[in-house]
């Protein structure tokens, strides 16, 4: 069997045609979906890019594999030294190789995030250009189609392709943006009143700091596809037109990839799987054009699976599945479909029966983790989402929130105070999950806890950002950020510090010793 896994960075499920989007963003993906199974409740266990792809290919949650963020100890994949792969904990690509499959990738992901263990999945890894990320779909297709042509007469291969278009910045030609703008209106939410209220939500990729970063002047790098800030409905529509245009641009080139399979005569003999590493927030929780929270729009993924001879003749009802699934479930599913052993160390569960059109059991709940822009974990049941913040980074993230996603898809009403019993139940589920994976003999420490003093500060420094808030007339928001981080600012050197603190400690002692002694208590 030939297998192509199409990984589309930041492809938000509900902005695609198979998931009912009102704009014609993905007609080519829809053509694939017409003979596939589409999964409605498929989520990444960990976000964003590096944690998600590590979970996908390791078959394990970030709490176990070690990668919950993008830098430092939070991004260190747990791999012992030795010879050959761990037999009960191989990467997905290694498990496929054990079964006789030739594995290859056209992806710059490993270089982009220094995730070099990702190469362990593949016997052959190709970079379409000399870039370290954001390759154009034209270039990815060029390398991918060339590889497919050279291997079209062979069987038993797995090809992983990474496309970058929907990720900011939206670099597609402006005609694609205009095409989407002309195709239909932008969603009605957030309205002008909500956008105005979001001025009080601070953080990089918030309404007023849409383009804030440690480098640059805060203006849009692609003004034809993305505004400088979100201050009005017109700005929001500009942003969505850019995002949808990038998806449409990717889908056009996805269509070219599918055409190449037809031309080579292997379209009916090749498994095609289309998914993403994460989605994107567009106003939910005050975040715009970012995947920085453990929330619904960030963690929900598209998943369209075409399996020749299996999904072709399913009924319309069998082509949709709404079981609660993780992306770590894909690896054991592939192994079961190919008749390969499922490694004992993987933590996902196969959903192969769903591809055969059969009903499968749904989990009662899922747990998400995010560790790049904030430190958060969340519990998702069929209707509700509970979010717990461990470190807000530079974003105005509340410590706890509870939403009815079914009734309130844009996460506008926090039910924490109104539903205390539900909040208790969701906290219990999070504790149950944590105890399962980090609270038993042999479990390794939770990397979100062991790196909590540093936190998600790789992309944005809280001190600099607080000063930015003051410089832009938002001193009250700077004070709010500093208050949220106040209890996190006393480092304890229980392990080797990442930088010397001699001068800081000396200055602090001088300050302490110069302070007047408190007056004695009056009896």
C-alpha cells in the first residue's frame, strides 16, 4: 500500500469545505472527502507545532514524550542513548519500517524547530528549498511530485508532506485573498462591540498587538493579506480574507498533487490522509491569528482519510464520525490497517473500525496541553471545555475558565461561577488524566511542571512586553500582567540555573538591607 500523509500547518477545520464552511476554500479537499471518512471531533493532544507533531509521530502525550513547548527543557524529546529504536516505543515511521515500508518526507519541520528526532521517522528526508520554514506549496509540490514519479511503480511506501500556507504570515498572491473576499461574507462574530472589548485583552496576537514580536515594528509584514491590528469589523474581515485565501491557495496545489496521482495511474491504490498540526483562534478568548491557547479552535483538527478498497463504497452516514479522538490515535490506526504490531508504549487507540464504516466507542473526555505561548491544559467533553492556566506567558489568560462549546462555539460566556459542580467534575477529570500519565511508579516528571519557573517565554519576554504596554498607553494592562506573574518571579535554584544571577542577587540584598526595619508590634 502507498500512503501519503498531508500535513497542513494551521489548517482550521471549520474553514474547509468538508466541515461545512460557507466559502469555497477547499474544493479539491472536498473531492477527496467524497470518497473518504471525515472525522468531526479529532484533536491534537498537545499544541502547537512541535508538541503536536511529536505526539503524532511518537504515539504519546507530551507529558510522556517530554515535548510540551518550543524551547529548553520543555522541548526535549525523551530518548535514551543506545543502539537501534526502542522496540516498544518507536516513532511511527520506524514502526512502518519494521513492517517493510519505505518512509520519506518532504518537510522542513525538523530544521524549523530543531526537532531533529523527527528525522528518525524517515529513511529519506527532503527539504524542498533552502528555507527553514514557510516553503511555498509550489516548491513542496515540486519535490513531492518528483519523488512520487520516481516511486510510482513501487509499493509499500509512506510519504509525509508538510505544507505551510495557512500559517501566518499569509504570503499567497493577493488574487487568492480577493477571490475569497468575493466568494461570500465573513462570519458575523466577533461584532464591533466584541472587537472593542478585546482592546482590554493584551498579548502578542491580541487585537491591538496583532503583529507584536521581539523583532519588527508591529506593522503587518503582508498588508495586502493581513491588517496591522484588529480595531474594527473591516480589520477582522481583512484578516479572515487573508487566512481563507491562504487555504484556497494550498487547496489549489493540493489539487495538483492529486492530479499527479491520476496521471501516474496510482490514485486508486494510494491512501491519502489530510490533517493539520493545530488550528487557529480568530477572536476566541481574545486571540487572533494565533495558536497560543489550549482552546477549541487551536486543538480541533481536520482529518480526512481515503483508504482504497475500504472507504470507497461507504454510505453518507458512514463517511462521518464524531467520536472524540486524539492525533496520537492515528499511529495505531495505521498499524492496524496495515496488519502491523501496535507498540506497547504508544498511548493512542486505533480507530480503524471507523474507516471500515463501523461504529466505534468515543472517549468520555480528552485532555489538551499547550506550552509555547501559554502553559495551559484543558478538558474537552462532548459539550464542554474547561481550561486551566499554569503560566499565562504574556497573554491575558484567566487561571480557570469553563465553556459550553456546543451552545457557545466562540467561547464568549465563562460558566465557572455558574456551574460549580461541573467545574469540580472537569477538575477531577484533569487530575485523573494527570495521575494516569505522571503519577504512578515509573512515570517521568511532567515537563509542564518542571519548566514552570521559566514558562513559555521563548517568543515574548514579559518585562519587555509590559514596557510595550506602558509605551502604548496601556499601563493598567501592564500592571495586570505583572500582578499575574508576581508569584512566579522568585527563582529557586533546585537545578542548575540557565543564567548566572550574581549581580541580581547582590543588588537585591543591598535593597533588602537598606529597607527600614518594621516597627515593633504594640502589645
